[in-house]
């Protein structure tokens, strides 16, 4: 697969499919960015999920470009958002961006190379289009005009809709609620209150008669996962692999002994697993309902006439496929993110791109579409050439996390910086850290084992594959870029 360098990508700016705009702000496109927390790509029907009920987000995809294989650079919230807001990998960005607990006992090996990086939102600020955010913020707060972020339901909330009630399903160690219902009318949930504020902002944008950058940042389907009964899916609807422990003996020590303490699911009953999964997809369905309200309001107000609509997650979520739940692992449902751009008349409609891309490419693409320069030294690259068929995706994508400073004690001991290198066929995960003696690796053949059940790392037949992928990591780590 061809892999253009940064200079090559910079030279391929917006082509005929997305005509460049003059610097005059009156001609710039608006931006509407919809982001969900902990959403897997298969949360949306447009990713081929028959049980997902997301007609509004699916419609955005039908009117634009959908990326089938987009990957985040860290499988936890703040580091991931920091990474794609700066267009840089986590180990490049200053601060404790890969962990959120007490400082580790030993300084991480990448600390000496960290530098302060500004957000790629800066060009919109300089163009007097300071981005407005309603909902969850997380990372680089100063770049946003931050509005409401409701944390509670309406005080006088009405009862929920019709449907069966399900008690909370919780993980053992930390008690996180990963499923169940809440007896609250959908419009009185905190997401309903967020949507009310978003609709008020739409009115404000319509009155200002100037281009805007508006982000609606939903917390769902982050824990606690709970939905009004009428959004709950049928318990038999979700068809995912069952957490039966297949391949468990082949898994790395860290996953068997530590990650499973943090988020294991093998002790949950069959009913609990079904409730958790049905609640999760029901919660995405609920967000889609609110997205529909926002899109309808913007259409009524004439705000979609020259607007790029982008839909992303910040990372995904495991739901027991390998006996673990939540995040902090590198399984595809965790490091994968939905990525959709729609701009009717400027971007192709109904296009699906199979090439691998990274989420650090997200904002450089919006910059390019908005006729704003992408900093040449930024590892993130515009995807416009890929959309236009003038370039190919990334041969290898990377993600990383440092468990040594985790807020969860069970993850801190005998651990450190874990990295992932993924090609279309292979995925390697290991500790790339001099503080950790054992690489404790995992290797998966994604063509033959797409759910990553069976670890091939210790099979001598794959020694050359491991060396190839470790070489990619070494080059990426030393260059501070994706070669």
C-alpha cells in the first residue's frame, strides 16, 4: 500500500471534489462536529450492523464519506482527544497524556522528548470562528467557547417510556454500570438537556449570519450505560461473539492477570451480558434520536447549506468478546472509531473508504476542506487526497497507552507503555518500555481471526512478522511520526 509522506500530502490540497474556498470568512464552510464517548463503529447501522437503529447518523453517512478503518492513538478519553486535537501522537504531547492517576514510580522513557503543542483548532480562532462546544469537553479547554455540560437529568423529570425495566448490570471490581434502564423520559435525560442547549445555540448561529464551528459532544454510550425502556433493544437482537474464554490461555500475562481484574466479564451471567449489550446499542440509538433533532433544526434554520458535518467517536468499547469490557485494551472495537464527513455538493456521497487511517488525521482534513493550512510538521495528514483517489491510506497505524500511572492500582504494577502496530493483516501489541522486562506480546492475524481470539506471539512461525512490526514501532517512535 502506498504511503505518502507529510510533504507529499501537503502538496495534494483540496481538489475538484472539494473546491477550495477563499480566505474571506463569508465563503468558508461551517463545521458541525458530532462526537460520542466510547462509541464503537458498529454502534451505527451504516457500519453494517443490522441491530443498530441509527437512521439519522446513517443518513449523514449516505450523504458523505465513511471511513471503515479509523483508529485512535490511545484507548482512553483525554489522551485520545488531546491527540487528535493536536494532530500528534500521545508520546509527543506534553503532560501526562497517557495516564490519569498518580505519577509512575519511574519516569516514562518518552518524557524527555515531550513538547508543548497547540491545538489544530487555532486556525479557526484566528479566523474569528472560535469553536463552540456543548457537552463534554475533555482536553485543551482554552480553545473552546464552552457551553452547557449537563451532568444530571431534569429535576422534574417525567417517567420513561413504555417497555420492560432492567436492573443495573455492573462489573465486579469497580461497580461500573454497563447496562440497565432508567425510568426517565428521553427528553429529560441529561442528553436531552444537552440537546436543548444545542438547539438554542442553533438559533444563535442563525442570527449571527457568519460561519461557525460547532461541536456537540455527547457522553453516551460511556458508563453508566442506562437508557429509557423504550430505547432498549430486544435481548436477542445483538449478535456478537460470546465471552466464553476462547483463546484465554494464549493471552498476554497483563491481560489475564491485571486487565481482567479491571474489567473482566467472564463472571457475568448470560442475561447480564445480553442486558449490557442491548443497553449499549440502545444508548447509541438514543443519541441518534437527539442528532436527528439537531439536524432537523439546523435544516429548518438554513444552517446546513454550506456545512461540513463530521461524526466521530473518541475511542470504542469492548463488550466481552474476549472476556473483557470497557477500554484500555487494543482490540479493534476499542481502538476503532467511526469517522464520517458529509458536505453535499463538495464531497462524494455514499462513499466508503476501506484504507486504514488514524484519528490524528481528523482535524487536518477539516482544515484542508476549510482552505486552511495544515502545519507541515504535524504527523496528522489531510484525508482529502485519499477521498479524491489521489493517495492511499496508512500502511500501519499506531496506538499507545502507559498503564504505569493509571488511576487503577491493578494496572500499575509490572506495566508501562504498551503500543499497538496494525496493518491490514496483522496486529502486534507489546510493552515497548525499558521499565518492563517482558514485552508480554500479542500477535493476531486479522484476516483469519478478526475478533482477535488467538494470540500467535509465541509461535516461532511468526518471528519475522513480529520483527517487521517491531521495526515499524521503532521507526515511528524515533521519528515522532508515522513513516
